[in-house]
């Protein structure tokens, strides 16, 4: 049965959100993908973008949002094409210096607001050194993939399709500020590529540095446009045949089928 509705669910950290003073919500890649889908599908087909997520979120936090949503989201109808995009990992895999938990001091009554600004400046200044002494990840590799796979299984159970986005390779400046982050991103991306066979894995690893903001993670406006283009180029051959196969030519995109 051809689909008569397309639902695009995005569960992400802040990379999919607009940066204040830089972008509008309509310029972010989830909304740009929605517009591309609306322009491409036959008239009369409903297209909805549902942007979920949390700034600074770890994979476990996104999983909790997803599973909470499933408490009220209806099971996908036979005539609905539902895609769930998961874009997370940088917070989980980024090496943290052993001084990371000192940030709790800022919550101390009276003394916290006085001491934290000075302490924070020094922790940032000496972060590369502190991180080389000893570092850890907020989410280890095995728990990360266990959580991601549970999200994928939940999506499959309601008749949806999971799309996993890889993390762009950090620019050299980010590696200088946070030693070891490049190899960590590569490790977690490699695990994502081993997602179950029913998952579409989209590679954005090779985004050029100028498409990222100075923090090395969030996207410029052109970066959002590029990610949206990559998503649509890969999504099109999977989506369009479910709508009106006789009206569209099946084309291959850069989506990796794992």
C-alpha cells in the first residue's frame, strides 16, 4: 500500500538546533529536509517534522525521550512512512579530563558563584594537559551501542525506520583543545556503521571544517544545508518508492546499508 503520510522524527543533541544569533529554526537541517520532502512528494501527501532532543544530551537521555514519546505516539499506520533520525555521540565519546566533576562546585551556596569563574578559567586553560594525564568518556562504547540498539529496536517495533547519522570528524583546532577526541569520534562512528541491517547509516564524517562553527561541532548555516542535502540524497531512493513507485526513478545515494 503506498504511503499517504511521511513523518520525520529527529532525536538529536544541539547540533540540529539553531544557534542563537546565527540561524533561524527554518534554516536547520531537520526543517530543510522537511521542505525537500514536501517539494518532492506527490500532492496530497502529509509531511510532518517532529524535532526532539536536548542540548548537551547523551545517548541515554535521548533514549529516555524516545521511549517516553512512545507512551503517546501512535503506532505507525500501514500508509505512513515514519523515519527516526538519531544524531548523537559527541557528548558521549568526547574525552573528559579527570577534573570534569569539579564543575559541581559551582552549585555550592555562597562560595560556588565566587570560586567557580576563576576555577573554570584555569580548567579551560590547562585542559589539554589535564586530559593527557587521565581522561574518561561519559558513555563507554559498549553501553552506547546497547542504548542505540534499544532505540533502533523500539522504532522497528512500531513500524518505523531508523536513520543513524555519523559524527563529523573534529577539526584540528578541536583536537588541540581536547586531545584524543578525533580517535574517539572515529571509534564511535565505526560502531554505528555496524548497526542492524534494517538501519540506514548516513556518513557526514567528511564535512569540511568551514561548515562547522568555531566550537568544531555545531553547524554553520551552510553546514545545515549540506547535511540536509546529504540526508535527502540518501533518503530519496528509500522513501519515494513507498509513495508512488510508478512516478519516480529509483536512484542510489550515499546512504550506507549496514
